[in-house]
């Protein structure tokens, strides 16, 4: 502790020194302990009950044969895990989640970047563009799913009707196992790209104007300025957006469950849905807790990567 | 001394309200940019437009095999009338509103209190506490759903609003957003109050909180939108029809209405309306809020 804070503390405590009673800094310190934990207490209660406890309890569950009917509540060691690692259904759903993550993250970052770059040029009616790009983010997943299931309808849907004008045959957007995941990605892009777009826009508008002025004097055009000023300046934002997007995409569940229920033939079923179904439809809580932990491990891995990258950047 | 500190402005993050680049005259490049932006905007508005047109069609026109933007038998409010007769949407909206409001309020109170302690008070175990909260940012909610459901069963909270509300009030990332902001408030502002013997809680309520309105609003917006649109947890923790939130309720209409496309779209639009209207009124605050909290992680 620095000397300045110590001297400030003593001057602030206005108690007369009485022998035998804690005074000055030490009184202050024990008071700080009490008030610190008092301020922290309300959050801590929720934190312990609804986050720490379920994490620990979930791990315990994963070591039991617990089911929703209450039977088999005994420790069975790691056999749920060994079963999961041999479970083709789990691997397939994990594969679907990873596939979705890869093919959704790229457009969700690139399109957001393009949108922000376009606005940053200084287009008129900024609010109008922001409203159009960002508004879908305010919708619940169910609303998005209703919109897109209707537009994807193979017979009556807007999209197939539009394509038929160019002689393109009807596509089974959500019924064709080769297409369904891409259709989910398109809907997701429409829904959440506005969030990344806003983060990019904020980052671009924080770039000092002098950078651009200097570049203009040197005769650099808009294109050149984008690549040699804007893009390098927003690199930290890009890193964060990519990592946050990967983490968000790995958790995908809502829109897939609502649009295809994981079909056709399990071709879009993500791992979160597999956990959900094993637990609540199959009643195997212990087993689904084990799969949750395998999934958790994956998230921890990605987060560790994020930590290493951001650490290296700031170091 | 006091005067200078009081006039010192509080740090504020205001991501670009101004376009700093000098406006140039319309060039070919800029015209091209407008065209591309416009194409994207149209693509992004089409789903809204198509849903709206469908919602104002008769069911017969909506399911006609020929797709039309202007229905042969004209526009009608029938779909909305049927949806209102079914009577679920207002109830679901109310459920979403009060649960999201409660989640936002509780989150703000408990997060601001602990953020203040982390920012201003030196207490034993603070480092450990910070590490635990930072580490918890990575816990994905789906991992908690199985044990949390079981726990809520044990608490006999399943099918009560508490099951929806209580597990959603922990936002470790928001604690750090608030802490970072509190860290930037000059300590001198509090010293005068401390001299007068003001208690911690008074300093927090009368000095820190009023100076933190922008960040509190940002956090509130972020938490509220998340809670309002959350699907997975309310879906798991409620079966009672009278407790369904909007996103979960909408999921049930698909099976109930089957192929009634106009009614489906009318319901979806009614569900979308509240936040869109709020956004139209508070566009600047919401955009600022998302920009300041968004990178903190979810």
C-alpha cells in the first residue's frame, strides 16, 4: 500500500485515540472488510446459489445415473463420460455446432465490417441505415424463426417465388439436409449482424480524424485509407468481435430448435439441443450433465485461446 | 481544490455521434457506397415488410399459391382480430415485461453494489473474489440448464415467475463494466463527503450513482434486451400457460394455429412491436449502450 493512501486513511478517521481500542488504520481496515463484503453480499448470494452451486452440482450429477424420475441416484464414476465419447449422436451434434460456428462467424464478422465501413464513409441519413441493420437484433428468436420459416416455405414462400422468376427450381430451404444449415446461417446473419455492426461502427468512429486528414494530404483515396488506416486501427475490435462471435455461435440452439427442430434427419441438431433432449426428453439427467461438461470444456478451450491472444496483444 | 475537482468532467464514453471524416462532395465511390448500403438495407427490411403484408392478408390470400404483395381480396385486420380474440399476446407481453423489468432491476442493484466494493473498498479476499467473478464470465448458460432445472424443482420454484427471474440476474461481465466506470470517477469527489462523516452507502447513493447514469442506462438496456428475448431458460422453467413469456408463447402458436400464416405473422409482429417502438424513441441511448457494454462479453 502506498504511503499516500495510508496518510489519507488516518486523516479521514476522526476518532480520538483511546487506549485498548483499535484506532486509525487498523480500525479503518476492519471496517473496510465489513463494508466490502456487505456491498458484495447481495450479488454473492445469487452468484453462489444460481451459478457456483449449479456448476458443482452439475458436475456431481454427471457422475451419477440420475434421471428425471429420481431413480439411480448413485455415483457411477466417469462412465457417463466414456459413454458420451462413444456416442455417435453426441459427436454428430458437436460436429453440427462446430460447422455452424465456422460458417456463421465468417459472414457475421465480414458483413458487419462492410456495413460499418459503408456508414463510416459519411452517408446521409445515418439513423435510417442503423435502424435497418440493427432492428432485427431486437427481435426474439421465435419472431425471427416465424419470419424465416414463412419465407423459406418451399411452395408459398417469398424466396422460392423470387428465385423462380430467374428459372431457379424450388429449393427445400429447411427440408434439404444439404441446405438447411446454410438457411439457418442466413437467418442468423439477418438477426444478429447488427450487434457486430454497432461495435465496428463505434470503433471506426473513435479513430482520430487527423489520421484521415494526413492521409488525404498524401493523396490516399478512400479505398487506400480503409485498408491502411481504418482496418489496422480497429484490429483489437476485430479480434474481440471474432472471439465473442465464436463463443456465441457455439451456444446456438434457439433458432435451430424453432426452425428445424434439429432436422432434417438430425442434420442441423446442435450439441445444446442434444443436451436438452437427453435431459428433458430422454430423462437422463446424469448423462446430459456429462455432455454439458464436455461442451463446457470446449468453451473453456476457446476462452483460454481468447485470453492468450488478448494477453499477448496488450503485453 | 473542491471547485476544480467538481468541475472536472466525469469520463464518458460516447462512441461517435459525429462523423469525424470531412464530408466531401458526391463522388463515384460514394454513390457506389450508397447503392450497396441501400441494397443491404432493402434485404434487411424485406422480412419485416413481407411479414407485415402477410399479417394484413386474409388467410386464403396468405396461403394462395401465387405470391402477391397486394392481395387480390384486399388488406384486412382479420388476423390481428383473431390473435387478440385468442387473448394470449397481451398476457405474454405482460409476463415478459415484468420478468424482464425485475431481472434488470435486480441485476443493476446487486451489480452496482459489488462493483462499488471492488472499485473503492480494500477488503480481505477482494482479489480472490475478482478472480472468481472474472472466471465465471466464461460459463455458458446452456451448461447450467440441467442442474439449475433440478435445483429449481427442489426449491419448488418451477412454474413460478421466480424460476424465470432469479437465475438471470447474474451478469459478471456487467459487474466489470460498472467497476471500470466507477474506477474513472475521481476520488476527490467523495473525500469531502467522507470528511463530513458520510457513510459508504450514502456516498454510493448520492455521489457515485448519480454520476453513473449513462453506464447504468447502458447496462440496463443490455440486460433488458437479453432478458426480453431469452428463450431457452424460460422455455425450460415454465410449463404453466399463464406464465409464458413472449418468445416461449410464440413457440406454442405454431402448433396451435398450424398453417394460418396471416395469424402467425400478426402474432410475430405484435411480439416484435414493443422493443422496436422503444428503439425508435431511444435509438441513440440504445446504440450507445450496446456499443459500451457489447465488447465486455456476455
